């Protein structure tokens, strides 16, 4: 599945994306630096009712957000150097739990992701245009 969109329309894309992942708990977002992974995750969280500020967890690795009756983990593996470091940071617990887990840079710890992971790749088409490619399990 593929979407090409203007970053100004990202809330609408997030709204269309959520039903695709309805029963999925782990969504892995890949793409080059600056492609819009955090921006899309922010839009998804807002569409799910998160009222707090959604920021990149690059330094904290894991951010936890609450919305209605769900917990959302936003994970950024950019600074992870090894599988062991990812495990020590608690990534495995997030991936094996029942809560929604939105992960940036999954290729840094790809062996930890279960079969039922949704993979979403963001590509920069131009300054304000992105392509989102979604692979459902």
C-alpha cells in the first residue's frame, strides 16, 4: 500500500493510516534522516487522542503516551549500537507487550521484531512531499 502526500496534509494521512493498523500493535517506521518519521508518529498519536506534546525519543529511546484507554510507546533506535543495548533499554518488553508500539529506525534491532510487525517506509520525494509505503504482516 502506498501514499504520496504533502507534509501539510499529514493529519489526513495519519487518519487514513490508523484503520490499516487497527489490530496491529507494532509499527516499524524506516526512512532517511529527516524523512518525517517523528512527524508522522506525532500525527498518529494526535489522531489517537494523545494531548501531550509528542517529541522524538532520540535520547531517552522510549517515550510513553496515554490516550483514552491505550498506552502508546514511541521508540527511537537511532542511537542504539547493538541488539544487547536495545534489550537493556527495554525495547524487547515494549515489542512483546500488549500496547501500541511505534518504532523509528527498526533496522538497528531488526532481530527483535515479531512476524506481525507492520513496516512503514517513508521516502522524501521533494522538499514537502513524502511517499509512505506500508507492508502489512
